[in-house]
């Protein structure tokens, strides 16, 4: 899927439903996570179960856009920022399962990881 320009998130999706927008943003974020090997802090949050694959020792918290390492270039950082804010409207934490590479919404205090893409 072509999904490079930071503002392509909105432009390419005008007229689509929110579910589709979320789906495409999740796919774009997932691709960026895999390409850049994010998060680069290698600390797993134990005891939170991945809703996709069921592993409970592979969930990592994603860096917020301001905390991305220098090795990620400006264009990718900008795209990451757009995707982060698209998927994270309530300032919940985002995480990723390092086993199945799916981005997740984290509720650390509740010990939960939730699917971001609720599906169409
Ligand atoms: Zn998983």
C-alpha cells in the first residue's frame, strides 16, 4: 500500500468512513514500525496480553513522536506524528506487539492492550 506523504492520511481518505481511515493509519503505522524497528527502547511490558496473538511478554510501548531516535529521518518522523495523532486522539498510549507487529492501544494501569483497528 502506498502511504508515504504525512498529509496523505487525510487527503487520500476524504469521504471515507472513520473505520477505513483507522484501518489505513494502522497499516501505515505498522509498516513504519517494521521498517524503522520501533520502538528502539527494548523494554517489554509484562502481563499485558496481545489481543492478536495472545503473547503476554512481547508488548512494547511506542515512542511518542517527540521521542523518536535521531536515526529516523524527518519525513518518517512527520508521518509517525500524523499517524500517532490520528490513532491516539485521547492521548492514550500506543504500543506494539513485537511478536506479531500489530500496533495497539495501551492501558497500562488497567493492564490492557486493545486493537486500534476496530474494522469496517
Ligand atoms: Zn501479538
